[in-house]
């Protein structure tokens, strides 16, 4: 089974992104994507003026991947939200599709002038593959003031993800996405308690591309994206792909 995870950068590099997805669809079973939008372009432009994001990104990817079944998280009342989305080859049997809330905003009084941190929802599928049940979880971790260090909210988010994965009885588990975390954080260590971090196991030195605004800043480590797998998963291939389709690099896994 072959998987690619990628933060799409909301389609700001649309032509290279779509070309990449079409090419990789020939040899990929599951795409786990982040920052996918599914709304009218006018609504998106009002929300993000001047950023050139694609409001129809989910629909465009769906058209480009006709042999895949698309799933996108729906945040009620927030149509222009940057969402996780999964595209699964139709020949692969999806036993379960589900979503898990991994961060809920803390209510704040309107008079406090404090902006609550947006909720976060993780996507999960369970598929049958070679006689095994495989859980694949796709998530986009909390963004807080640009830094990727530990916070109370991020620690709690990691505990929720760990607890969710622990109670699931799938034979093999894959957790991937844009975590918005540095490798040495406690938040990452919580996730690594029961999973192998392929970024550190394979000695990866960064997962961002030259399109990233801080790519050349030595004080800004180029980490954000990860694939973690349960110890029962036999990794055949893992790579950070060189394709320049986003400010994040695609990660590829074969099991």
C-alpha cells in the first residue's frame, strides 16, 4: 500500500500541485492532504484577500483523481476553513471512515478580546489490506503564533490523538500530516510512545521547500510534516519527495 501526505498550501501553487497529484495517482493508494478548501471562491477571497488560495480546491482535486473517493472534514459554520482531506483509491475497501475532535476551543468572554484557537478534527479510515486492518489518520496540528514548540493546547492534542489510536484495534496504524511541531517537543514524544517516527528514524533534516517564507532562516527549523507508524508496520520505502508543489514537501510511504 502506497501513501502520500502533503500540505497543499491551499492551492497557491496550483498547476504544479495538480500535475503532481495526477502523476502520483498512478502509483498511490491514499493521499492525505491538509489545507484543502471547499467553498465558493468569493467567500474564500473575502476570508483571505490577496493570498491566491483556491476555494474550489477539493472539487478540482476530485476531478483530477476520478479513480479515488474523496473525504473532507466539514467545519459547520466555517465554509472557508482550511481542512484535512483524504483521497482513497476506489479499489481499496474502506471499512470505516470517521473523524475525531483532537482540539476543542476554550470558550472566552466576548469582552476579553481573546481570540480562541480554532478546533481541530482528525480524519481516520480503516481499510483491509493483505489480510490486515490498517488505520490511516490524517491531521493538521494546531497553529499558534507561528512557533512549533510545546503549549498546553498542543500537549492535550497529542494526548487525545494517542488515546484515540490506543483504543483502536486495527492491526497496523499510520498517523500522518502537518503536525506544526518540532521533532524534540514533548508533544511529539507523546505521539512516539506507541509509534515509530519515520522522520527521525530516517534522519530527515527538514520537510519544507524553498517556497517556505522562512526556508533560509537558520533560527526557523524546517520541520512540520511527519509520518508515524505502529511497530507492526513493515516499512518498504519512505522518502521526502523533491517535488516543488507547496511550501511543504510531500512525504511518501510504502508498506
